[in-house]
C-alpha cells in the first residue's frame, strides 16, 4: 500500500464492500445519486494500469460480472 495514495488509505477501512477476490475488491459508493455505483479496485498499489500483471488484468471481466450479479440480487439492485 502506498502511504500517500488516497485509494490505498480508503481500502484500509472499507465501508460497503460487495466482493473481494485475490486481486480485486468491489465496493459500493457512499454517494448513491446513481443507484448501484460501485468501484472495482486493485488490492495492491500500482501507479498505473500498465503496471498490472497478466493475471490481474485477465480477471477484470470476471470481477465486474460477479459484482453485477451481486448487485442484482441485493437491496442495491432494485432499480435494475
């Protein structure tokens, strides 16, 4: 975790975590002006997308699909 990174700081105390995998975490935004707004975040600090490993990168579609499925089956998914 980067000590000066705002995202890393937020991940140390997640509030509305929807899903966690080996590489990624999905959390629901505190601001639900757009119902179901979620953030997919890498669990290790990287300065840019070009720093992602092949394994981290290839798992993005699966994580986003799992998050969508979870949202549809939860309280947050009532508007879908």
